[in-house]
C-alpha cells in the first residue's frame, strides 16, 4: 500500500536565463502544508548516449575534454536531442556516426536516467548498438572544437565495468550505460526495450 503523495503544483515561473541548449528558471511551488517555495533549475533539451558493442564484446569509449570539470573524461558517444523532428534512436545513430564513424544494424534501449534531478530536468536515453560497421571515409563527419580532440578506443565490456568501479569512468550516462550493458549481456540481451519505447514521465 502506497502513501498519498503531495502534488507539487507550480503557481508561477520566471525565466532567469536562456541559451541554445538550456535555460534557467525559477518556479514557485506549493509545498506540503500549503506554503510556497522558490525552486531554481535548469531546463535542458535532453540527450542520448550509445553503448556500441562489437562482435568481440568490446565497447567503444571516447575521451573528451569537458570544460565545467576542467579535464578529459571517458565517455560514450553521446549528444543533444536538439534536431527538430528527430526521434531518439535517429539522434543516437547520428551521434554514433559523427563521433566514432560507426553505424549499427541493431539498436535497443538500455536505460533512461535523470542526469542530476536536484538541479536539472535533463533526461538521457542510453541505447545499445550492435552489428557495427564503419562509416565510409568519404561520408565521415568533420569534427571541430572539443570533438576535434576526441580519442576513440575499444575495450572489453568487463574492463569498462572495472573502470567504472575503480572511479576511472565518472560520466553519469557512461556509468549507467556500461553497467546496464553488462547486466543485459549477462541475461542474453533479454531485458532490452525497443528503440521507440516511451521516455519516463
């Protein structure tokens, strides 16, 4: 039996700042007992990430500079869902091609996550990509800015899990995706969701 949950209704919203990828807003929210409190948070366009597993059981990792933390991080191929009309699986395929020059014959949903729900509404869908093939050289994306510095490696999935547990991989979607991929592999890929499965609400 579940307890009755309070409805945190928004009585007002003020946009503090707006940019291409995210905006910052302040909501006035009704709290239990009837009072209201202000809540500041980041409204984000959303993102996708891809655990790409090859026929040898290796996963594709990238090492990319992330300015907010001031260092390079091990991550999955990933990107924003900022193309109008593009579904999430297509966004994942685009990022896989742009960042690591790969296509996938099979794509499934691994896991969804709220990346940091204490301050943002960002949702990241992590896909599993298999049956990999190279993008032809003449059709490869020209990477620029931080992406021009990308390092791309393949490591055994179990080694990637070891890196997660050792604190060598700390990017949230990479941590979630790699652990989910290892679990899914160990169940014979029986726990995967279809590419168009609805996002959590």
